[in-house]
């Protein structure tokens, strides 16, 4: 429940108000410590409003209303952060009954302000979810309450997978069963056939499917991003010491999970910078992630750009070494997504919204490194990833061996940010134009004609993802585009066509 809705449901009587807040456990230990240690009189009122309000008019209006209830900003400020705030909160925890109604009113307002300030984190901090109620959400209005969600057993699907064993789906009033799929081709075909309700997809898939690239046109919406980063280029052990850069892959057979994947687009991006034509100098072929290590060992492929845990599993098995993490190619790049067909969304709008919200909340939980070990244990089981828990934990925590004798600590090896930037969509479209994966000229013709922004906004539900994240107390961006900084260039989403031409001019492909 968002803060303004929460305040509307509070009792009007101060004693009853504090009683309820104590019983609900809203006076958490970290908030008591914050209230005791922060001296409000050392802070300027304007800075307080700016921080807690986060330049959001709705939040500022709520804060001002709270302050009015306390008899003014100074009173509310003192109740929340003043030198005696710790005593105020301590008294409330020890005994929720008192006759001092003025005191209780200010204390309750102070608690609300501390909570608001606690979730007014900057964009670089994990999404705040700890102040969100764990109480189940009413299932009233849901068109369906028994759902099936297809997934590929990789760590990119963490929010979708973990939501079953950790209860995020159940909280929103429905039962969801995650269904393991054998390949991305099977995911696409199942979605078109309408076999399941929603799917874990690669970020480029909804664009490709909607445009009819690789299949008949079929409308799909990308509702939220599942993970950022989280992939790697892994090379067979037999080539150890021979691979130093993209040029060294000439003549290799390389695996990617699907043609319309970030893996294929990022691999092509990387190889081209070393003078490699991905369609001539190497063979790139689709390999289902669960088959990747067996094919690497058998010599069917020499290397792959795959999702984890199959990079870390190759190291674990002594089958290969990690050449490069994709976060080094593009820090914060998207990989996988939660998606559903236009038809299913139109038939089940309330269920779709609840399902998307549950997954966005799970992504916020997964974004906190403190939760990663718990999550690794939950999703490693046979029904989900079916991987050694130490392999999954190495991926999620970023503490891992790379197969080259190095022990590394890279906390953002994989991360979870559900916000679907429109600049992601424009970069994906630019590379579909650049590489014309079908070889029939459809992508280079259709995307510029329809318009990069139009394609992105038709498929990526950025505004809805922001709305749901805000309801959860998370802090999504207001902007929909940003300049993306990659290893070898900078992508300006305002002019994707110029970016493509610049790449072709510089690298010849």
C-alpha cells in the first residue's frame, strides 16, 4: 500500500492511531535508531522537503499535510527527528497508552515522516520494499487466480522464479506455477499458441515477435525487466591462454541462446570491434542454455555468450573459463523480461497488473544484496534451476572464481532493476536494423519507417512499470530515455539511425 493510502486508513483518534501503529510493528528498530540519532535542528527545512519529497508533488503534499496535523513543520520535524525523538518513540514501544494526545499525535506524524525519509533513497540504492506490508492483497477483480508462467532455468529469471517459493505471487491473491521450458523457441511458440498465461522472455523477443521477425507477427508487451547484467562470454578450457580480445575468436563456433537475444546482439557488437564479421568470420548458432556446457565439452561449440548460471557452472565443472562479463561491455544492460501477449493482457487486465506488480516487488527484493543468499537457496532446487546452490550463490553475490585462477568480488555481476527504459528498446531496435538477422531486409525497413520511438513505446510498458513501482514505494526514474555508455561507444537514443551508421562506418559491418 502506498503512503497516502495508508494515511487515509489511519484512525483519527491519536491514541487509537498509536495503538494500531504499535500493533502493526511500524515502529521498527532501525527507525527508532534513526529518530534518536538525527538532530532535526541541524537540517534546513528546504532540504528536508527536497529529500523526503524527492521532487514529487504528491509526496510533498502528503508531507505538508502531516506537518499541518502536527501543528506546523517545526513540531512535526521535532517529533520525527528532534533531540527527544528517541524518547518519544521509546515511550510508544514500551506503552501504547497515554493521555497526552498532543504528544501522541506528533509522535505518530513523526513515525510517518521517518518512514517516508527512510524510503527516500537515491537512484543508486536498492529499491525500497521493507516498508511495504506483507499482508495479502485482495483478489477481488482478478479475472484469473490460477496462472502458469513459462521460464527458462537461468538466473535472469530470478524474480519470476523466486516469487513462487517466496510467496510474492500468493500475496497478490493468485496462485502461479512457474513452468520450465526447454528453449526460447519453445517459449515463443507457446506464447503464440496461448498455452500459458505469461512468460519469461529475452528483452528483444517482444519487439521481434510484434514486428514479425523470426515468426508471424504476434503482439507481445514487455511489462518489466527481470535483470540487468548477468551474462558472460565463456570459452572452452582447451583455449586457455589463447584468447585476449575479440579478434582471437576468428574461426570459432559460438553459441547464443536465441537469435533475438541480448546475447547475440552483444556478442556481435563485441566481435565487430575486433574486425570480425559475425556473419562471415565466425559461426554463431542458437544453443538452449541447459545444453551449452555439454556442447562446449563435446567440441560442438568453442565458446558461448550465455546467461548464468551456465558460465559459472562451466568453471565449476572445469569445462571452461570466463573471458568477459557482459557488464563490462555495457554496464546496466537489460537481458530478460516479464512479458505477456496483447490478447492475454486485454482479456485479463487486472490479473496482468497484479502479476506484473508482484514481479516488480520481487525484483526490488532481489536488488538488495542482503537477500541474495536466501534467494539462491530458494531457486537452486530441482523444480527451478536444478543447480548446485554454491554455483547460483556465486552468481547472485558476485563472489566467484573465473576459471583463470582469479577469485573475484563483483557485486553487480547480476542485478535486478525492473524499469524498462525506452533507450533499451531503441538500442535493441538499432542492432536489429544493423544486423538484419533474418536477411530479408524487414527489420532495416520496418523499424525506421515506423519510428524507433514508436516501436519502443508500443512494446515496452515503461509508464505502467513506473506506476506500479511507485505504488510499492520504490523509486523509479521519471525519464524514459537516457544516454547509454557502452565499452566502445555511446548510444544516444534520440538518433539510433546515426548510431547504426557510425558503427558500420567504423567497423565495416
